[in-house]
C-alpha cells in the first residue's frame, strides 16, 4: 500500500532551518521524500522566504530521483508585511506561493493567546495585522500585492486571517485576476463556514485539507472526523488539496503523517486511490503549474 505515496506533491511542509522549532530540515525532508517516492514538496516558513534553501538542496544534495523542492514566502512582520520588493525577489528566486499574513495575523495571535508557540528564538513581539477593515476595505498595499500576483500568475495562499478577511481576500483576488488561489485550512482557526468553503471552491480556489490539524493526523490536531466528513461533503475533490502541514517538533514525520492519514481517508471515508491521486498529486501540481 505504501506505493500510494509515489508521486505525492506535498505543498505544505514546515522544514528547517528556521527560527521555529522544527522536527527536520529541508535536506532531511528530501531524503524522506526520496525513500517514499514523492514527486516533490514545498517548504513553508512563517518568518523567512525559503527560496535559497530549496534551491540549494534540490541542486546540490544527492537527488538522483529528481525530487522537486519548491519554496514560498509568508507576508508577516519579519519580511515587512505587504512588501512588494520582498515578494518580487522571492518570486524571481522561484517561490511558488505567496502567503498573506500567517503568524502576524491578529486572528492567529488571538488563537495563540498573544503569541505563537512555534516561534522559537524570536525576541521581538509580533504586531497584530488586520488587512481588511470592518467596512470591507482592504489595505492598499495588500491590493498591490494581489495585482502583482495576477500579473505574474503566482499562487496566492490566503494565510491565517479570519473568515471575514479571507472572504474579502478571495473575492478581491478573483476580481483582480489572480488565477491560482489556495485557501489555507479554513476549518482550523479561520472560522469559515462550510458554505463559505463551497463558495470559494466555486470561485476557482483550491481548499486545503491539512493532515496536521486533525486528531487522526497528528498529535497536535484538534479537528475531529465530523469536521473531516463535513469538509468532504462541502468541497468537491477536484477543488481540494491534501497536504501534511507537518514538520513541527515532536509531531512525527511529514511522510508518515501523510501516509497514515491517507489510510484513514480510504478506510473510514471511502476515498479511492484515484481520489488520493487527485487531491494529493494532480491538484497540487495544477495549482503550482508544474
């Protein structure tokens, strides 16, 4: 059954090096991906663009299997928030996804009681970010980033804002011509309804299904099987992406977590190999354009 991992493209892996506490670095993840037969993976870091590290290990580590290693940038305080120069540099160095605020989002900070438990050695406190006001008006600098993503055809990751922000973000992105959108874990901390998930999928966004946030997926997960069942009803599989969101210290291997969760989906929810191929291989590749 482990051959089901062949061709997996995990587009949400928290591998180091990072200021956050991580279970493995990107070179370790490359080795695990090679053994599993992965097509590739994307390294996400909340604090620093991952382009340099991804490029280095893909080109200079032993990689005869040709595992693809992709990168991203998260628009948090550490990179100057909606810093178009930082976005442009990251994209031109190969970043495939530009995430709106994650750990700097007020919604994220509120959920973590004023801080972020994974921030490790950070000594400067986060300034909470809200980029859509109560009237639905978006920060002009955020709008400029969306225009850039539309022009360059880069993937928008919606980040950790609340459902109000994410709803306006998806609508504005579509209005401005952003063609590729990934709604990050709407079922976890975002507070989105299943109706909103269906709406965003109908607008052309992919909806993320993260192994990490489910009790069946990881030690840190707190979403139960009912949430999983409701998501599978609300979102068509052709608009869903399965990724691990793993790499946290003491939370297991991203590859093993992915494998165990796939078995859970097949055994307890009736997903077929073809379904897994769609949500964990085909859809991620379409989103990244690879």
